């Protein structure tokens, strides 16, 4: 048998004929149930001996072996060791003629010209590192494999595989997709099968997409209690279903057929999403399934979309990650980036352009209706398309929808203010800073948020059924703790250990400045003006500070618009602990904690230390504390405590323990 591949040359791509051989009918992998890598398939199904192949290459092409070790004139090559290969391939290939590269690190023994000065012709034996690239051509339909093409890695001709930047596949021939890749992958898929949806706001019909991809769609009834939403079969298979009367029915399913569960997909949106989901599997995962079918088992000749967990972790299996990618890609196909953003802008413009919770809710409803998708998916896509405020609308906690909410200022991407009790419990175990903030007593859990206990933010504050005020829902960043999320299914993380204490515009006292604008620009002039103006008001504030520490702290809080509750929450202690410090003589650690939390300029911090009757001594702890007054750009009370603990020193505060007697 022969295989033909395209190889780069000086004149462009040229066809090269290689010998090929079929997969063995029986192999040692046949009884396995896990997915297998392309390396395992090559070794066990095609009986490839990589070590022997590299040795034969060096025997036949000694000039190539000399290039691999970087020593001209070398000879007598012997392969000493060959590491496990790294696999490189690309999604953008036909599975009937798929190039797969293996990259090996090797140790080679060789005789090289001596440099000992003993004269010409003297040779020395040594061990040298080398790297080889080995290319196979797999025909995943005909189940054949070509003989390998081998060359030193640095001298292998450049082509789409060696130079690829996106749509790289892993050792299972599954694509490696990063966040930036989904929009482009969806665009490529639509360009091939549904080009009219590119750039134009248009709903994608799943059945029409399947027809164009030469797939059949059957709506069936699975076994009683099945959580399967849909399945795609890459090979002919017998499946146990139910007939119209609910009786067991064993049916042969043709290859390239999608089954839709009539009992689970009860809405048009769910059915359409499931069909497109299975189409995405065919587009991006077919090489994986064809690779698994080479070993003669059909357990991995199909995949199922199930109603199951909504979170994924670092311990996911290969199949878990494949499903995660497909769920995300499906959303990008159904709501193509350019067209969906255009439609969202049109809807938002018709509502006046403001990104209020009310407007975003209407935009979300409009997108869901237009594209025939669920509101949850429309919300997710809005966030992905650059509307982070959509995190605050149509949100659910513990299967209950919470009232819509929004920011008074700019909503930072990747931030949410909603956290379930289950996630909060996990964070309490993982995050010492989060535990300290909650133990301060400054926050209560209301409608999925951890909100400051202040009347401006809570209705019925002293009752069990309290709720957020209208003001709080429109200024959520002012009163609730922020959390950071990464991706659609990622676990929530603790963001910065506090709610925003104030609105940015109300604080005229800036202790830090960005001085990064280009010379002779308007921005640079503005930065210079702000620096000079802040210098004046800080000097005035320092000059007018009263003679008592307690009153000086209160004057700074008043000037910066920070309440005692907000300050205590920032430090992770109760208001009672803060008052105790001010009533009694505070420690140096407490004064530094106050300065960091209030975000004061360093010389004002030094003045507060003096007013507290304290001084810095010449030893490690005090040197660190003094540095913390000056290095404040990204420093929080929690991070300062972490630095001190790492040096075996007590933290700035002890959280709830500050309230203990003595």
C-alpha cells in the first residue's frame, strides 16, 4: 500500500509517496476502555519501533545525524536513549490524510574529530544530545499508517504543522483550544458549512447544519431515567432504546447519526443546541474517535451529551475536557461573534445605550429570542463578547434566580458578586483572608451576595428576610464582596478580600499615580497635573491633622469618604476591634494596617506612627513594617500579613481574634 503526503520544498509543496500498512486486527489495547494516545496506537496497533527507526535513519543518512548533534564530520552514530515523544498535529487537516509529528529528545554516541592537538585524523568518542522530528501520515478512514519521515528537528522543513499557532491537537488528536481560539474555530466551521451566518445576525438551524455535514438526526427515547441529551455515532452500533409504548427496543444506528433524547430535549432551544453540539464534535473531534477506532473496539466510537455537573476542575478526564470545549464552541457557533455583537449593540442603542441592569435584561431577552437559545447561554455569550455587566442579570444561585444587579461605575471583566453557600464554604476552607473578612462581622449573606451591614444597602436589616435595596443593586461594587471567575465552568475565586469601600471618583486623595504616558501628550500633561494637585491636598491634610491619634484617623476617614465599617472590613477585623485600637495605645503593626487600609501617603503614615507614640527600630520586623508604608501600589492588609508570616513574624492583624479579651 502507498500513502501520499505534501512536503515543503524550495518550489512550494510537492507530493511524496510513502509506503503504508494497515492496522492489525488484534492488539494488546483491544481489551482496554480508556482513550489511547496516538503514540500508543502507533506502537501497539501498527507495531512501530521508534528507537529502531531513528537508528536506521542515522545509519542511512549520517550527514543528517551529524546535523542533529551539531558536529560536522561525525560518524559511527549509535542511539543510546530516546525519550517519550511530544505529539504535534493540526485540526485543520482531512482525517483521511492526517500528518502527525512526534518530537523526540535523544542521546547519541558518535565519533567526532578530536580537538586535543594530537594531529589530524584523530577521533574521539562522546555522547551528544539531539532532537528528531518524525512524521507519520495516518489515514483514519482506511485505517492505514505510512512509514515515518525523519529529520533533525531544527532542519525539518517548515510547514503548517511545524509553524502552527492555533488549532493544535494534543497526543489524543483532540484540539487544544484556548479562550482566544473559540471565535476563530467557530468562524472556520461556519465558513465551511453555514457561510451565510458569518457577520450577519442570523440564527443557525441545527438540523440544516447537520444535513450540510452529511449527518442524520433521529429523535428517539432512551432507556428510562437516562440523563443523555444527545449522542453522535462515528461507527455503526447497536443501541438499546424504547419504542412509543416505552418497551425496550434494540436498534442498529448507522455511522454519522445523531440521536436526540425526546424525553430530555423538550424545547426547540434544547433540541437545537444539542444537535449543534454534536455537529461540533464531528467538526473538531472526529480524528480522536477515528484514532480510537483503529484498535478494533467501538466503546469510543460515539460520545454522549449528558445533563450532569456544571463545574470542571483540573482533574478532568480527556472526555471531560472534550465535552467542556464542545459546550463552549457550540455557543460560539450559535451566536457568531461579529453578528451577535452587532445585534447586541443595535438592541442596546435602541434602549439609550446605558448598561443598566434593566437594559441588559432586555438585550439578553432579545438575543435569546432572535438566536433561539436559552437566556443563560445568551448571558454567557454577552459576557464573552465584552459586556461584563451581563454577569449581574439573569443569575441563579442554588437553582433560584436572584434579582438583577449592576455597578455604579465600570464593571471589571472576570468579576462576579454572586456566590452560593456551597462555594462560600469551599472558599472558607481555602482562603484565610476570606475567613477573616467574614469573621469581622461586617458582612451578611443576602440574595447570593456578601453585603456590608449598613442601612443604605439593606432593607429590613434586622430581620431574617432582608434584601438588597434598589441603591445597592445599582451600586453592587460599593457594598458587596467581589469574586473572580475564569471561564464558563471554572470555580469561583476570592478576588481582593473586601468590598469596594467607596466610589473611585469621590476620593480626591490618591497615594499612587500612573506616570506612564508618552512625552508631550495630553495624557502626560494630565498625569503631571494630577500629581501636583494631589501633592497639595496631601500636604494640607498632613498639616491640619489633630494632635491625637484617634482624631487624626477619623479626620482621614472623613476626608477619604471611608466609614469605620468599611475600614474594619478591609482589615478583616470587627468595628469593635478598630475602636479598641483607637481608644488604647495601638501597636505598630496595627498602625501600619490602618495606613494600608486607608491608602494614605507614606509621609502621612509616618505622622500617624508619631501621633501613636511609636517609633521604628533597626531590626527586621520594623524594617518590613516601614517599607509597607512606602510600597503600597498592590499591597493589601492580607498580602502584608502573608509577607510577615513567611518571615516567621506575626501578621498585621489576627482577624476575629482581635476581639478576644487581653
